[in-house]
C-alpha cells in the first residue's frame, strides 16, 4: 500500500511538473518574441515607454526561468547545498523586485504624459529614462547584496554538511531572524510605495480628465493602463504569500489534491503574471501589435485588424 501511495505521489508530481513546464515554455516563448519585437525597431529602442517595457519584460522573463527551475528541483525531490540554493534564490529575488519598481516608473510616465503633456518631451527624455532604469537595477541589486550579507551571519561552519535537509526555496535559506525581518520590511515597503505611486498616477489622471484641455481618449487609455499596472502589482504581491498559503492548506487536504492546488497556484501567481505584460501591451498597443504578431507567427504575413493604441501621449 505504501509503495502504491508513493508511486501515485510520483505520478502526481510528474504530471504537475510537466504541466507547469509546458506553461513556462509557452510564456518564455511569448516573452522572448516580445523582447525581440522591442529590439527590432529603432523607435521601440528609443521611446521611453518601450524601454521601460523592455526592462519589465527582461526582469519577468529571468524570474520566470528561475522560479520554474526551483519548482522542478522541488518536484524532483532534489536538495542543493546552501551556497547553490542561495545563489538561485538571490537571483530570483533580484528579478522579482524589478517589476514593482518598473511598474511604478511606467505609471509616472503615463501620469506626466496625460497631466503635463507639454512638458512630457522635456521630462521623459532618453537620458532620464536610462537614469531611472539604472537606478531601479542598482537599487534592487543593493537590496539583494544586503540580504545576502545578512544571510552569511548564520554559523554555517558549525553544520556537519552544507547539504540542505529540505528543498531549495527562499524561506528555506532565511536562517537568520534579522535577515527574515529585513526581507519582510523591504517587501512591504516596496509594494506599498509602488502601490501609492500607481494610485497617485491614477488619481492624477482622473482629475486631469475633467479638464477641458485634456484629451479624453488619452486619459481613458492611461487610466486603464494604470489599473492594469495595479493588477500586475497585486499578483506579484500574492506570489510572496505562496509558500505560507500552501503550508496552511497542506494540513487540510490530501497529497494528491494538494499537488493540484499547488500547481494551479504556481501557474496563476508565478508564471502567468510574468507573461501578462507581453499579452496585454503586445495586443493593446497598435505599434507593437502588428510587429509582435508578425514575429509570433514566424514572419508569416498575417492580417491584423488595427486597434487603437493603448499608449498615446
């Protein structure tokens, strides 16, 4: 009976791993096509909103690859050493913290475009965009560096072996209370700051839309875009609670049901949000849509019905 149960558990894990890997490969392909699209034309490489979108997609794509690798290692019951696990987890943390900051910057760009259209060209310049992108990556890297230094405070030299007794995850290497506290405080401050920035931009656009001098259509599109940013941020925040959520429900459900729920939550909270930018912006923006579909269909000539651009200054 135990052997049968164990075999059933392996089959469930294998099926879940195959399902999540299939979704991951599809999303990686879509993101890769979008990154190729954004790099294929000079206008995309030099326009601020597309440069910001490229960085958002780059962080999401790299995060997608890292979390899927960690998921497969866990599903395969593979344990790592603390240093190897630490490197993978720190990379995942680096890429995951890029998205909220870039979304905040993108929201400010939309706010300036609608509320200060005459100053948009002087404020949102290529140089200022490059500085903002560099600041996002440097700030996020410093956070990971500080967290990594805090993790080294654990007395690893007192362990008999650096081999982990559990599967690699972020919470598995938070062995120092101060590191865990730092991680929680930084995470909450990051998401609160990003949320307030997006809400500020949204309120500003709503107020500006009431002005007779404001382009109503442009304001409506900016409002919808900011709502999408807020939704993306919410999904990213939910992924932070994935481990806590699965640990709580694990005591209430059978192993087979738990594996299915874990797989569903993993796809919805980790994988899908990392592909959302490509699907949303690639299909809503008229300039991107035509080129994106062209590359997505392997350069075949496809008739694309024009749609109104989602990003209009």
